[in-house]
């Protein structure tokens, strides 16, 4: 049984997991959907009540019936590198590829539908609230008066993108920035703006979830840190990430979150305040973990490999009519 990894060519994080799968003797096929119709081909046949499908990548041919799991790591848009790319070809290729993969009993990290929903930050914030995670006061708005009123209630704010990285090639990370006191917020009328109360943090927390396993790391804030450097990705700090214990209440809430989100993997970011409260900032359903493993020695890659190597689920069948699916 084979593990299929969907990701871009240069993905060192995926390489770390492949090493463990190879050491365990688990067959692995790795491809980028962006190469469809070029270096990647597919075929699926639905005949006499059965499905038979195949994928080829390079010199490898994969029988879809032999998939144990699919890791949707950081794939490109299907057929993006085709000889004649188009939005139509991408949609056709996406439906063909992911529809065939859904036709198997393979386990998903993460299911495409769940992953798409999980990227929506407003939905994340509400789900975190409902699961019992503390969320800083947040406003997403295109109304300048609403932004001004929010700033009066919470004078110390940060601004961050609603959607994440800017979609240039390659994608550009947009840092979380502190809002200047004299800001008049007129510009929010030109696009949704996410404003959030700044947490005066004593540490950043990265909590990596793999199935039921929680692996937390903590990076103490530098005593001399500039208060305007609020984004840990860009802040200057010589402190390494250190392994940390997960508070029981946070563990319960995070497990509830991933269950409700339908995720097998999630990278949670928290800000720890002076009282030790972990404030939820976001959950990245395909977040990096290599930098944490290098600093802490936590077996994140090995844990992911172990999850991917577990046996595939039985293929769903219909019982009592086409509207009832069981597995």
C-alpha cells in the first residue's frame, strides 16, 4: 500500500517525512498536481459497479486501489504548468484528480474540502471561540467608522491579512504589523481589514497536531524586543524554540477544534501573555514544522509518517439508498 504526497518539487518539510517512510519500507509516490498533462497523467474507469484508477508520475505508475493515504502538503494548482494552461483546464484537472482520489478508501491529511474551509480565518476565529480557546478581540471590516470605533475600545491593535500570503510567484508572506496611534482607517474601505487587539506576549507558541498527538513548542520573547515587532516570523530573536507542555484545557479545546474542522494535521499559533494564557491566533492546516523539529528535536516528521503509514479505511458503500453512505 502506497502513500501519495501532493506537494511542490522543492519542499524540504515533505522530504523529512519521506525519509521516515522510506526507512519503514512504506512505498511513497510524490507529485505536484501542477504537472498534470505534462509529467503527471491520470486515468479512471467506472464500469460494472467498480472503479479502477491509475496515476503516473515520471517512471512510477500508481494503482489508486493501492493507496493507504494521501498527504495534501503544498500542491500547486492542477495543470498550472501544462503546455497551454487555463482556468478551465485547472478546474477540469482538479475535479478529475481529487474526484478520483476521493473514490478510493485512502486516508487524507487533510481532506481537500476540510482544508479549504480551514484556511478561512474568520471561520477559524469563530470555531476557536466555540471550542473554548481564548481569542483576542478582533474586527474584520470595510467600514472605516467601525474600525475607528474599535480602535477607541482597543487602542493597541495589530493589522494582519485575512487570507495569508500574497498570491505572487513565489507567494510573499505579509507580516502582522502594529497599528500606529494616528491611523484614521479610511483605507479599510478598499478591502477587508483584520484588526486585532495586540497581546503583550512573553512567548510565542507553536502547537503541532498530528491525529491525536499534540507537540507544543515555546519561543520566549526577547527581553529587549521592540514592541512593534509583533510577528515571530520576522522578529529578531536568538532564543530557540523549546519543547513545552500543553495546558490541559488547551489540549481539550484544540482536540475539539481539529475534530470539528475535520483535520488530521494542524499547526496552531498562540501568543502567551504575562499570566500564562495561550491566546489563539490561527491554525494553519498545512503549516511548516521543520524549524520546530530542528530546534526541539520533537519527532514531528516521524509522527506524520506514522499516521500516513496506517492502513487505509474501507471504501464507503451505500446502504439503504444513494443518500446513505457508510464505511
